[in-house]
């Protein structure tokens, strides 16, 4: 079962508030100028529009349409009741949701229009000038405060997203830098072993080979045994050098370091035991995970991301799937295009599917 995000919890809270505010009319405590069944139908439309307009998973045009419907429904609900009661709170909810559905200037216009509607309602109910001014001013201030608070929350969310992206990029750079340093050190040690010990053992073998042809049966036997030992040692040194040059990094630990401590996104990484990759493929996989995580944070509105790396014949396959909103016709930005180019340069390929969540499948040679 998918967890609710902050915006979805906010939608639930707004639903509860709206239901409580509208309950006196639904229960018949407050009369209406239109048939109660019609009022309840409009109120139900308002409730549905609250969820749709505030949901970031919906396309922009859907949110705009839902928000316009929400505003009109709120006006009808408030103006068609004989007493306003707490119904103006529905106008406040509309102002709060405007931040998630329409540009800021549109939210400000809605606040102004809501205030005009409220003035008309208050004047119709026979309030005195002072009471009317106090009531409309109070709700106008609440709308403005709610609008500004929602804007601050959105700005904070964007900043958290940018910080998270920077965190992922920094972790990926750290992994690649560490692996580069380890590779350089392995190469240095392997050169030293080959140039020093390997050279010495080669000279020893040649010297013993020469001594073997000299006189003395017993000396020849010891020399032959020494020659065999020297050749074995040389073979061992060469095998050690070869292992140091091709030793695979701890890929799973490196990838887990990239996705560690990400706020708002739970990333699951699984690397099959049989995966062995070289330095170039490791770098490509690290950059792929970085791009996938960044893209998920920036666009997918997802709560979970699953990344699996497994052997695929002579290649290695990365499969990344999130539970976000996806895209029927995904447009590749610079990051994803760079990812495709990186894998194609390694004679690999990348496939992208946005029909259910967002999925990236990348293949590259294992070495």
C-alpha cells in the first residue's frame, strides 16, 4: 500500500475541514435558497475538485479545470445558504489550494474575488457596516495568510528538492572519485610489483637456468628446485597483478552511498551476487543511478524507487522503477539524453517507459 505524501495528507485535512463546515447545511440546520439536494450535489463537486486540484500527479490542464470548478462551486455553496456560518472557510480552502493548481497571480485574483463574494453575502444577511467590515476583513486576512503559507511551503519543498539533488550529485562524485583513487593505487602497486619483484625473479630464473648447465650433480638438483620455485613465484606475482588490475569494486555499497539519507524518497537497491563490472561500466552505472534518482525527485512525485542490477548474458542490466505519475510520451531532457549517450558509447542501450510510473532499463557490457 502506497504511503500518502504531504500534499495528499493536506488534501485529506482540507476534505475533513470542508465536510465539517458543510455539515450544518447537509443536516438541515441551515436552510438554502436552492433545493437542498442541489446544494449537496454542488458541495460534492467542490469536495472532488479539492482532491483533483491539489493533486500534483494530475496534468496541469486537469488541475486548472478542477480549480476553476472548485472556486465556482465554493461561490455557489456560500451564496446559496441563508446564513454564512462557517461556510466562508471553503473560500479559504480554495485560496490555499490555488498555490498547487494555478500561478500565484491567479491565486491573488481568486482571493480578491472571494472577498467580493463574501461582502455580498454579508450585506445580504443584514450585518451592520462594522460587523460586515470585520467579517470580510477577517476572512480576507485568513485567505492571504493561507496563500502566503502555502507559497512558503512550496518554496521550501523546492529548496529541499534542490538540496537533495545536490546531495545525490555530491555522493555520486565522491563514489567515482574514491573508485578512481583506488584504481590508480592498484595500478601503481601492480607496476611496482611487476617492475621490481617481477624483474628480480626473472633475472633469478635466468641465472639459475645458466647455473643448471654447470658441473656438479647435487648443485644441479638444488638449482633445478630453486628454478621451479622462482618460476612459481613469478607466476604468482603476475596473477596478483592481474587480479589487482581487474578487481571489481563493491558496486552495491557504492550505489547505496549515493541514495543514503534522501528525504521524501525511499530507494531500494539490489545488486545480484553474480554482477562483476569494470571501471567504465561502474562509472556508467553510478551516473545512471544519480540521473534516475535526480529525475525521480524532480519530476515523478514518487514515494518509492526500486533499482535492480543483474547479469544479462555478457552484459549487466540496470532496471529502475518508481511509483510516480509517469508520462505516456516522455520527453528526454539533457540528463536522460546524456545517460543514453553514455551507455551507447559503451555499446549498450537505454529504454524508457512511462506508462506505469517511470521505468529506465539500461544495459552495458560487464567489463
